[in-house]
């Protein structure tokens, strides 16, 4: 299997274009609540301009000020070059070369984490430019759609401050999603704090009760995914709880363990009755290789921006496919990232679901208002996008209203 990064597929001559500028807009909802576990209250929109008058847009799910700094910081030596300067002057169709150049040129500061997340937004914007230049959707440039539709899952939205309120809000949200035609949904179960580890509460009965209540509400025919958000420190404790969840017929349990805890992932893989999903925070194929080959996860969840862009996400999808793993990408940002994720999913046959909520269901206003992606959601499916590039239109009013000076 060739894990080389995909290059935009062009029939005929590659258009002669040059990147002339990169700008980053930091966006923040004025009423953001820092106690919420939601990164959809802020965003960074990366805009790449070309001499052909085409502008590409990209986004990544990471602290927007940090992303902006990673892109705009001047280079000071050969092992720490400026991302922005490395891209200006390049032909946007040279996506694999540009990525490699950024990866090597920023090596001392980057290779993983925030610099890769920032590179992901740049790379996404380059695909958008190429699609717009050729008048073709990004999935076309990725080799063409492998399917007529993809299946989104709804992330159910919790609320309330007591156990009963939390459980009932998720049940209500599940029924709303079912009424909209969703064929898959994901409930979170994080009553003891989203990233708290075990020992924080006396019993996990209530976690089981939430999953049971949601399954009962939606009936047996809808795929149910569960996200426990790094709840446990070891495989044994995890198994003592999810061992009782087999009757709920779950598609996966997401992030039961800390992603760097590879040994416990491997132990869990030996005995878990339910596939384990992970990878939402990872950057590059190299981190995924560790989690897939040594940690033996059951479902890989690259976030397109964070992992390093559409091409790097595609490499991760190929690698997962080699190991027989389905893909369920993470995506909790605005329509820009949602669209990039959808285009990727159309060229990855083993992408089981994508994370998606129609804008009207989103609690976060930035997410609702910032970008209109053209995705058509019908009968529980997303239909093939046809507009050039990512097919995303920014709402300039929202851009201006939410831009942080
Ligand atoms: Mg998650």
C-alpha cells in the first residue's frame, strides 16, 4: 500500500497559479463559555490568496490565536522556518510538496501538535483553491467519489446540572435527531467531568443508565455510538463497565483511555466486546500508526484539520483500511471543516459515518452562522456535493461580527 500523500488529480495541464498571501482570522463568539466542553465557540479561518484571484479557505480545530501564531511567526533559522513564507510563491497544486516543505522546514518547532494542526488549515485551503481553479469539487480531485451518499451521525447535546437533567436532555436530543431522520447518533457520557479520570466518582452505574435510556428511546434500528471522553486510566476498570454494555448494541465506545496510554489500549483490545474508537486529537500518520498498530484500536477518528489536512487524513484512512478498521472522523467545527470531512468521506469507502449536525441544531452560534456548506441532508444521508472546491460560502456578517481584533 502506498501511503504517499494524495496530489490533486488534474486531466490536462496544471493551471499556473501562485500563492500571494496567507491571512488568519481569529473568531470568537462574544458569549463564549470557557466552562463548556465545546471548541465550536471559536475558530480560525485561514485564507490563502493567489495571483489568479482565487481565495481558498481552511480551518482547524485548535486554539485560534496559537494557530495564527504558528502560521505567521517569522522563521529564525533553517530548522524553524515560517509556515507562511514557505507557502507564499508556491503553486497550490503542489500540495504534497508544500506539505513536505512545511513539515521539514518547521521540524524543530513542529512535527506534531499545534504546528501540524495549523498546517492542516493551510493544506485544506490549498485543496479549496485547486477545486475552484478547475471548477471541480474536492472529492473529484481526490480521485472521484466512491459512493453516492455518506451517513452522518448526530452528536447529541447534553444539558442540565443533575444526573436526571443530563440524561433526559440526551434522550430529548436523541428523539429530535431521530425525528430528523438520522440513522446514527452519538451520546456522550461524562457525568463526572469531561476529562476527569477514574476515582472521581463512586460508581459508573449512571453511565450505564444514560446509555440504556438513549438506546431505549431510539429503538434498535439506529446505530448508537458512545463517547466517554477519556474516562478511565486502565483497561480493567473500563472493561468492568463496558463489559455490561453489549446488550446496547453499540457501534463503538470512543476514547475510554488517554491516547498516549498505548499499553492499556493494547490490553483493552484483547478483551473489549465493543470496538474502541480513538484519534480525535492526533496529528500526523505517525501518531495514528502507534495507536493502530500497537494500541490496536477498532475505529480510527482523524480530525481533518488537526491531523494535518485532507491529504494526511487520507493517508490515515488508507493505513486504517490496511488494518481493516473503519473510519469515523472527528469534526466539531464550522461548515468549513464539515465540508472538508464530507469530501474526504466520499472517497473513503470504509468511512462509516461522519460527525455532522445541521446548523439549526447547533447550540454554538459561531458554528451556526459562520459558513454555509452546500451539503444536502436527506433521509438520514448526505448527498454528493457538486460545487467547486469545498463548496463553502463564508457569511461575511458573521466573519466581521466574530473577528477578534
Ligand atoms: Mg470525542
